[in-house]
């Protein structure tokens, strides 16, 4: 299908046609707001009705007719409810599950891994161990052990329908206080050639 767009020709030296308002007669003055006198600047250089002007058209505020209320005191700091932050084991179990089930790409874990964990995760994700056609896999349970301060060895039970799989991972806290995954296994599967450091 060949479509041709047409435009009106504009001759140089002529003005394009203008729109005429047929509702207003040719010689009538332009309309003014509220049908009164046209607005002009006040002697102070401000338009009439603006704050700081005096006279007939100065703005006034409505009076407050609400009844006075009792002053409220701020709650004590110990009574404030803070939203609990999720544990790093919960956050990483969800992140790893999303990658291993194919819901997120492996490179989404680049800044959340350190050492050999990214290679292990990429090797596992290639095989799609948690990809299912039925129910989406979910984290059923998480357990962890802290061998030292700043290190967590965790496991998660992953359920998808009637299947139950085990995932193990290790987290370490860096100097910037961010947690990173340093090792990951799924159901005992390990990348060939991976040795413990």
C-alpha cells in the first residue's frame, strides 16, 4: 500500500490564513476578566490583588473558625514501630531462586556474588534445575549457621508442587558491610573442577 500525504502549498511573501472569531464583532474591544475594567499594574508594580498591595482589591485571608485542638506530643522513640529488615539469608534465598528458576537473568547477581559463586550460579542456571511447567517454585524453609562473625552458611528448602529440593549457599559480609554470596549448591550438584577454598 502506498500512502501519499498532501500538504497545502505556502507561497513565499504571503501570510497563511488566520482563524477568525466569528463570535466577536470586528470593532469590539477585547474581553476583560469578570466583565469589569481591564487589569492594570498597581503603583507598586504588582498586579492588583497580589500579596503586599493595599486598596480595594487587596487579598484577604478567610478567618479560621475551627475550634482549637489540644497540642499533640511526639511519640517517645521507644514506642515508634520500625519495619523489620529482612535477614540476608531470606533476601539471597529469594534472589538465587529467581535466577535458578529462570525468572531473572544470571547477570542480575553480578554485584551480589564474590569469588567462584557467580560461575557456580551460571553453571547451575544453564541446566535450569528449578524450571517447572506447573507451580512456581517457592522458598519453604530457611536455616543458617554462623561459623564466624560476618559469615553465614545457609540452606533453603525449595518447593515446586509436590517436589522438594535443597539449596545451600554461603554469604560473607565485606568491608562495605554488604552481604555477598560466595558459594552456591543445589541438591548436591557442583560445578566440575570446583574445589573448596
